[in-house]
């Protein structure tokens, strides 16, 4: 892409509001020219082959071909600079580790989008297409949807920074409607997920749900305290006391034998 050339961009997402949001952000940037849209992976692949956009914002979860499938199907001479868009934290971590051009973790705001677009514009101007191809191929080689390893790190937004929080450093996780708040090393971070979703991804030998809205790191539990009538409280090493719900008592009973 020449310095003076307008950037051509593809938005691929099966949700119309999501495409409209990205388009609004793109239209604010003077360096962006033609904007293409695709509502699924197959259409995205067709647009890339026919129009050869400079940058593609590919949603991971699309019907038919996913964003990963689209990237894997592209030959070297048709590979745009890809920004993956995902609502799944484990993929965000993977993209971060493998140095993808960038990723956007839903829900994102205009400021975070501008940073991703800035990285994509820089890549389009100074990085060779072959370099990008190798980066995406490394990402594709590492990504295995069928492998559900325990989540050991989580990407969280902290102002303008993206942090990788080690789950070993997390004291507890608490549900906040459509979010979960992580408490780690005296700080807290809000992530877009449900408590049940994260419970499925955590190592059950290291984390246990103690109530409907709380998961604790067992290494951060100091003791179980009787609370009367067969109930217990969980005392954390931080001094906090949490109620152990009878519904979830069996999650800790195995450690009392």
C-alpha cells in the first residue's frame, strides 16, 4: 500500500449491527477508502479474492466458514492484513501470543478500534505480505477448536493497555450480570463473559465455584469456617469471607476427606 493510497477494508461479521459499528468507526478515518462487507465466511472469502482489500476485520464465529477458515483458505497473493474480532477470551490470548496484526475483543469501543486500525494501517504500509502470511499461518497452526485446554491466562482491557492476567494470580471471580470481575493482586478487571462460561474453561483442580456468582482460586483459600446449621464460609488468604452455598458444597467436599 503506498503512503498516499486510500486503505480498502473488508468487514466480515454475520451480525448486521456489528458490521454497522465497524463501518461507523472506519468512516471516521481519513485514510480509509472503499469499505466492503460480508455477512458470512464464504462471502468474505469471495470478496477478498475479487477485491483484494488491504485489511480485513474477520469475526471468528461466523456460520459456515469461520474467520479462521477464511484466513486458512487464502493464498499468499490474496492475503490482506487481518484483524480478528472475537467474543472469546481464549482466542484473544492466542492471537496476542502469536503476534497477529491485532484482535478486537467484543465489546470494543472507538478508542480500542482506532488502535487496531492504526496497527493494520502500519502493517499495510511497511510490512511485506509474506511476513503477514507467515504470522497468520503460525496462528492457524496453533489454533485447534477441538482442544479445550484449561484457561491459564486471560486478556483484559485496562484503560489503553491490554493485559494478560495469569489465572494463578486470580483470587476470585465474581459475576456482574453479563460480565465477570476478576480480583487479582489487589486489582480488579471486568471481562465480557458469564461465570458459567469461565467455569467451563478453568482447571477444576485449581478453581471451584462456591456460590452462584463466585468462583475461588483454591490456592487462595485459607480455611473453611462453620457458619451454623451445616453451612460454611470460605475465608480467603486476603481475609475476605465468602458464603459457601449448599448447592456448590460438593465442589469443596472432595478436599475435606
